[in-house]
C-alpha cells in the first residue's frame, strides 16, 4: 500500500509538470542575470567626449576604454547565449516571457556590437590603445553570433507556433575598419593577422590598402570661385561643347563588403540602379553597394 501511494504522488508530480516549471524558472533567472550584466556594460559605454579623449591618447581615458571594450564584447556573447538558451527552451513549448527575452537579446546584442566597434575604432586611433589580440575576442564573438543566427534560422517550426526571427548582425562587419587602421599605422602588427580567422584577415588586409590610399591622396583643392561674366563682345560657347560627366561603372567589383555578403549567401538578384549603385536583394533586406563593393546603405526588402 505504501508503495502504491508513493507511485501516485510521483505520477501527480509528472502530470502537473513541476520539474519543467523549475527548469524554466532557472532558465529565466539565468537569462535575467545575463541581460542585467549586458545592460550594465551598455550603460557604461564611453560618451562622445570620452571617445574624443581616447582618440587624443589621454592615458586615463584609454585605460578605461580598454576595460569598457572587454565588457562590451562580453555583452555580445551574453546576447548570443540568451538567444540560444531561449530558442532551445521555446522548442519545448511556447512561453511569452522567453519569447520577449529572445527578441530583447537580439536588439541588445546589436547595440553592443555597434558600441564595441565604435570604441575599438577610437582605441585604434590612440597611441598604444589597441592590439590585434584585443580584437580577437570581438571577432570570435561576432563569428559565434552569426553561427547562432544561422542555426536559429534552420530550426523547425512547431505546428501552430510562429517561427523565431533571426537578428542580422550590423554591416559593415564590425572591428574590420579599426583593425585596418591599426595595421596601417603599425605595419609590424600585420603578422598577428594570421592568428585571426582567414575571412577576417583577408578583409583587414584589403581594407589596409584603402586606408593607405586615402592617406596618400593629395588634399582637395579649394572650391572654385564663380567665373566672371563674359565681356559683351566675347562669344559664349554653346553648352554642348562641355565635356560630359563619366557614366557610373556598370560592373560590380566582388570585393570589400559585397564579397563578404556574397560569401555568406547568394542574393535573389543583383540590380544596377539608376544612381549607379548595385542592389543586392535578399529576403530580409536590400544592400546597396558601389561599383567597388563598399556598402553604402541597407534598405528594407522591396515588395515585388
């Protein structure tokens, strides 16, 4: 009789689902803690004035900035962890709080990526403010975030439930521009690029050439003043004699940001627009790049 009562109590616990509730509660508490730490890192990110002080190589500002960069990169990883944990829990059944945490983590991670990229660029301009080793955790965090979003996009959908929406990472790819300026100013750091992923190293080396070209470019001449009006007896040439402006290049160079986009996935279409930009059409967005492959802007997908 005693054994029968114990079995009844255990069966009642399984019916009411108390083990699942405890597991969900633990997941929600862990998610809330990770979200709180990530928000603290975002709240402490440098202000515009502090970024200017870092670029001016202020010793104290650079020291604080290096610590802030580590915490912002950790916030990127925290956002990825929250989305992975919430997605796995949601695969077992719907939960409004987990779904909200999943969406919040995507927005929070995007904000952390942008803040970390801006801070890394400022540290790259400071004397001794940054090394390639400091950026390696950032590249790792972005790579893990992209792999997580690719996996979330492939997750099966339960009948009657909405599909989890992937959170695309910001473009251009973060930390590339800062690393390129750092290597351009310190060529000896080029050897450290081999310790990064081959994709990041190739993009940084390509961007270094752009930085050096921009630095060697002569200063632009002062704006031309208006020509004096022609004398009364002077014959004014007809407008048709003026040299026509060159038409934009009809060829897209697969390099820079365009190469990175195409390496991830093929677009639905590539269209040359009237303004000379190339439109790479994806289901989630349209990316406008110039003939050299540099990203100009991102637009919502067109309804065709």
